[in-house]
């Protein structure tokens, strides 16, 4: 995976908790309402949007099939965690957080 493969905005189409059986999935209605997305900027910045507001922002680096995310919190503190990218094409990405207690698997499509 190359960093420039990620550049742009990706609109979430599926959000699930892979640790539940069966996996707990956010409803299509909630995703339509919240209009969530993740944007990877060429300058190494990342932002996540939910309901038109910045949910999270920070910087990222590529490490094999991992995205190393350095989140900048409003309190001035930081939080580091990786995303595992299991699928990436020109139009689709599937990634999940690698923190078991807050596991989230996201499927997103590239915004036009």
C-alpha cells in the first residue's frame, strides 16, 4: 500500500463491531443520517467526520498494510493507534481499528 493510494475522502457505507457475534452493524439509516467519512490528506493529516462535525483528527503514516494514526485530542493530549487495511482499491477501502476494546471495522467508498 502506498500513501497516495489513500489520498482523498472515503464515505463510510458499513460500520461494524467485529468482536460481537454476529457482528453488530450500524444501521443503513444511521449511516445515511450521519454521513461519516475519513479524509487522508497528502500532507499526512487525517480527519474523520460524523454528522458534519470533526469526530477525530491527527496525522498518519503508512507501515505495510497498517495506517499508524496519531490522534490529536482537544485536551492537548494525543492517542496513537493502528488501523489494519484488509482491502484497498481505487474505489473501496476496508479497515479496522486494532484496539480490541474499541474494535470497529469500516467499509468505505471513494468520494467523487
